[in-house]
């Protein structure tokens, strides 16, 4: 039975990390094994900055950024394979291709330019990792995700063509005893144009392949030992969650728990494929299992923070109601600019929307709303979402803090606070 593993940027951030990954994978000799890998470290952020430099036409800045990226990859390659060793020709060719694509697409639409260049982080990382695994005795075949994951041309958030992807995946050489290594985050349209699945989309890539393969299990390897009831970097007493359901994991991810991409769960749930979240730093440490079992979902309340939030308070100018027609109008404008509301709090004559600080989308939205409504805008806010809340817990969390907007039901409560009234490190009240 096939297994799919996914490793994110932190697990391959430098030569030492790639060596560690090799040792870890050597401990999993069973095949078939499909391994999905992200770009090294923060490469995707650097590629986004490179796109911006290319579009601004600042040749010196563009060249400096491209050379920094090239150098970072060459350093890792030299540390792994020694001077002049490793897949040098392939890495050089990928950088030449990347440069040529920036020149070809810098005047095209942003989403098209983005998708023709952003995936090079994954193409480079998998080239290095595949060569390293193969050189250290883990026989590995490098697969091109652009030939596996078929999508539409909705660039930056491409939609998967499941039937076409399943046909491509069915042709994978699974029975030759070699590990199959491919890129997360990217795919291609039927005509071969590169596409991407959205930031942090490699988890979703692993789920797509597992769904199409009818895999036995997916393991997402992280720098934390599984899912916790809050980000352990932000809450000093977060507790690990050994078991939760697909639906509960979707709730956490949808509300912003950065540990797993929300689209990951659906394809696994449909085929009842369990997902394990495990630490690549401590492979033997306890892990989290996500499957159809709902029994443990409410064992602990869970907490999700979103920082730097913007609150839009929209009020009809004519003392009119916030009725369905107005809700339709206002929410339709969010859809038009592609902005997601992290909280929607509706009253008779006011709608409060909490959104991420994405100026390229937020500014046109605010201009459009201000033309027809009274609009108040507040910035620098922190949204706290609590799953399985109790009144005492919510009261303790809000103590000493102004609540600018809120929403709640038995399953989920949300409170919007001023960021300057929130600590950097939180503590879950007893
Ligand atoms: P990847 O290497 O796959 O990109 P990420 O860095 O995106 O991994 O996700 C791992 C990080 O997610 C952890 O370091 C942790 O700080 C954060 N995180 C946020 N919420 C949670 C949670 N509920 N449980 C565990 N980790 C969480
Ligand atoms: N490399 C991509 C990103 O940083 C995809 C991923 O890591 O999941 O968003
Ligand atoms: Mg990530």
C-alpha cells in the first residue's frame, strides 16, 4: 500500500537539514513511497520579492535578488556534494530558465507572471534533495508535479482537475522499488502552463496525490510534534492533540491555524485516508492522527490567533437595515476583490468584517464601500478564535481587553482585540 510523506521548507532549509531528511527517509524502506517537498526555507518569499523587483524594472535589484537565490542553492549543493559535485548542470539550467521567464512574463498579468516563476523554489529543492537521496543510497526518481497535478488556469489559486490528475497519477512507476520525489505547491494547466495552488499549498499537494493513489496514509512532517490546541510558539501552555477528526482539523485550519493548509483535509476525508502530523526533528515523539473519529474533538478547547487584522465597520447611510440585499452587495464586493472575511458580525444597521491586511485587495474594497456606505476602518487588531469555548474561558481571555467585534456559537467563539492590548506570548487560562 502506498504512503505519501510531505516535508515543508523548514525540513530542508540547509545542507544539515537535507542530510537529516536523508537519514530519516533511510529508516522507511517500504515502497511505494511518494515524497512531496516544498521550497527550501523561505525561498518562496524570496521568489515573491524577485517577481516584484522584475515588475518594477529595477534591473540591479532584480539581479541582486536572483544572484542571492542562486548563491543560497549553490552553497547547499557544495556543502552536500563538494566543490563541482551534485546536479550542477540542472541547477544552472533552472536558474537560466527562471531568469528567461521573468523577462518573458514581467509585463504580463501579475497572477500569470507569478505562476510561471514561483514554482522554481520547489523545482530547485527537489532537484537537490533527489540527487542527495540517490547519492546516499535511497534510490529516488524525481517526478515533475507539472506532469501530475492538472489544474485550471486560475493562477495563484488553481483548481484541480481531479479526473485528469488521477489519470496522470495512475501512470506513476510505483512498483520499481524506488522512492518517488515530487514538488508540492505546483501543477500545470492541460496546455502545460505552470500553476500554483496557493501559499502553503504543499500539504494540499500531498493530499491530492494520496487521494488519486488511494494511499494508505499521509504523513506531514513538521518542526512540531503534531497538532497542538494552539500554536506552541504563541501559547506557553499549548497541549498536543493526539487525535482529531477531519472536520475538526478543517475548523482549526480554516480559522487560521497555520500548521496545515485547509484544503488538505477534503481529499483525504473522501477516501478515508488517515493523516498523521509528526515531527521531523523527533520522529519518535508522539504525533497527531486525523481521521473520521470525532470522539476526541472537544477534549480540549483550541485557540487560533490572527495578528495585524483590519476591521471594516460598514453602515448604511440612510438609516436603512443591513438586510439580505445589502449583505449580498457588501459580501459580493469581497468576492470581487478576492478577500476573505475572517469574522462576520452583523447587526440591524451595521456589518463588521475582519480581514487580512492585504492592501492590494483591501484598498480597492474600502474605496468601493466608502462610495456607498459609511465606512470606519481600524487597523492593528488581533483576532482570537476559540473552538469549544466556555463562558468562563472567554471571560478570562477578554479580561482587561476591549472587544471590537465578536461572534459565537457553541462550537466556535471569536473576539477581536486591539493588538496593543495583546501579549506576544499567550497563556491559556485554567
Ligand atoms: P511547513 O514546514 O510545512 O511549512 P509550517 O511552518 O507552515 O510548516 O507549520 C509548522 C508551524 O505551525 C509550527 O512551527 C507552529 O509554530 C505552527 N503552528 C500554528 N498553529 C499550530 C498548532 N495548532 N499546532 C502545531 N503547530 C502550529
Ligand atoms: N513553498 C510554498 C510556500 O512557501 C508552498 C509550501 O511551502 O507549502 O508557500
Ligand atoms: Mg508552511
